C-alpha cells in the first residue's frame, strides 16, 4: 500500500497545477470571448478538474486501504468503480442543473471540461509511466549476513 501513496501524491500535485492552469488560461480566454459568463464557465470547468482528480485519488487510497493493499481484491474494484460511477452521476446532474444557466457560457465550460479530461489523462499516464514502483512491494528484507573472519 505504501508504494501507491507517492504515485497518488504526485498525481494530486500535478492535478492541482493542471487545475490552476485551466483556471488561469481558461478564465482569461473565457473572459475575452464571452465576458463574465465565460470566466464563470472556465472557473467551473477548473473546479471540476480539481474535485474529480481528488475524488479519483481518494477512491484509490480508500480502496487500497479497505483491501489491505491487495489490488486484486473485489473490495478494491468495488470502491474504485463505485467512485467512478458516482463521479459520472454527479457530472450528469451538474450538466442538467447548468443547462439553462445564463451566468455560465456553455461553450467555454465545454472547452474547459474537455481540456480537463485530456489534461487529467495526460497527468495520469505521465505519473504512471514515470513512477518507480518495485515489483514486490512493502516487503522487509532480512539483514545482510555478517562475515566472520
């Protein structure tokens, strides 16, 4: 279990940077294109990035702890898949709630969410590809033998 924590920490840090980048760049572009509703759409898209990436990392940590580090345990898969289904439901509810809102520009919101999805996939792939995780995790090796002369 301890070998997963550095990967998730790195993913959360990069996800925070991605969220900040989408908020700043998207906010400036959104305000230039659509005024205050564009700024609100970009800010909301950036907030979703941070919340959903944090939710993913949290469900992975919770699943790992509940399954006691055994990622082949059905409890792990249940928690992680349940988290993803919950995220999907929350996203659909949010989209339906914002459907007629005048204070959010839907095009800017769509582009911000699209950038968030692509960016979070890039972050996840980067973290997974560059992390050094041992094949055998959380094993205590015996002390080295002492040579007697």
